[in-house]
């Protein structure tokens, strides 16, 4: 059979029982550096000779793909594939598989947690108390407020259901809306500008743009309600960080919560360190349940593809 490269950080560090299915199918399992996202140079050394690749969110360039003459399939332990040069993969007849929806519940629940944390400034107050400082910021109750979703596939829909259960209104924008999803009379599919203008909290749940250009720019932020909260559990490139920092200083944006970064770990911590920014280390799909679903699905996709 063939060698299978494993690169997601949680799997290279901790392993997973589902990887044994690859061995039982006759494959040899190889790992990138444990607990680290592999850079291009590492992939160029370890991917050649592999028939399958269980990939994380690392960039997979045309150069990397061209170096891997035996590669038949890349299987993502998630739904995002914008980190892969898809045109090169198609040209080289490398099949791309993903585990759609495997981490949807985990990311949606983190979104709700970040929303509460922003609305009540929980990390800020915790930090003050640990420093023996009694200081309070007035918070915002969520019932009756409006959550705006930019992107509303499986993750966005899971977040919408949870927000509706708390008595919120939900506005959702998606280029091709799923009109079969209509969970409540407090949920509406609307235009992008309506999400910007009417939402108290805006949460991003869409892929990166094809050009890599940010969706949330200074011009877009100016259309939002003053004092809006923004949550990004999707892709770092969706947000112009400098524009958000400027908006935080002017109080146009009351707070930002982010789980994603251009480099992981970040090279520049200036946004992370702002006292109205909540930063988590890409935890969205990092739950036991999500990891189990995503890993098992990704392994099965490799086995099934290579068996054909």
C-alpha cells in the first residue's frame, strides 16, 4: 500500500485511535513535527513518496504538490480547503476530500462562548481580579439583540439555532442561501449590508475570499452599528487587522473575538494584546467530539479513495 502523512497539530502531538485504521488497511503512517504546523520546507521533505495526506490548515502550495509525485488524495480533518492550491491539485489529479460538518457543533459553541465573553467582558474582568483590581465594565444582555452571520453553512446554522434559543434575533447573509433553513420567525436571510447595519454582534462563518482580500475592511466597519462586536472563528484573512484596531480605538467596534491568525502561533501580537480583544488559539474544532468525528471521517476518506 502507501505512506500516509499526518500533519494536524492535535494528531501529531496526541495521536488518535482512528489512525490505526490506516495501519490495518496496510498503510504506513508518518507524521510531521509533533504539535507544530508544518512549513513548506518541511512538507517538501516529508510529503514525497506519500500516497495520502491527512492535512490540517497549513498552506499546501503548488510547489509542495508538484514534489509529491505519488500523492493521490488530500483529506482534510475539517471543511476548509482554501489552504490548498486547488488548481494545482486538479492538474495533478490529486483528489481533495473534506469532513464537512464534523466540527460544526464545536465551532458554533465556541462562537456562543465568545459572544458571552464579549458582551460581559469576562476575560477582562477575570484579568483585573487576578491582579487584585476591582474594576467593572458595563455589559450587554443578549436577549432581544441581533446576531448577524456572514456565512451561514453548517457552522453558521448551528450558531443560529443556539442564539435563537437564547431569545436573540438572527440575520444571515450567504451568497447562495439555504432557504430550507428557517428555524424561527426571528431568523431571516438578508443582504450583506442589512447584516452590517442592523446587527449588534457580527460573526464570520465563510471561507476566505478567492483573492485573499479581507471582507471586513475600514469601509465595511463604517457601515456597522457603533459599538458592534465582531467574532471570527473562520479565517484570519477575512479581517483587515489594522482597520479593526483603528475601529477599536474609536469605539466604532466595542470588541473583537478571534480564534484564527495569519500565522499560527501569531508572529505579531499587537491585535491580540488589545484589552478589548479576546483571543483563543484556534480552539473551534478542538473538542474531543469534534476531533473524533473529523479524524475518523478524514481517515475513512483516505482509505476509501485509495481503495478505488
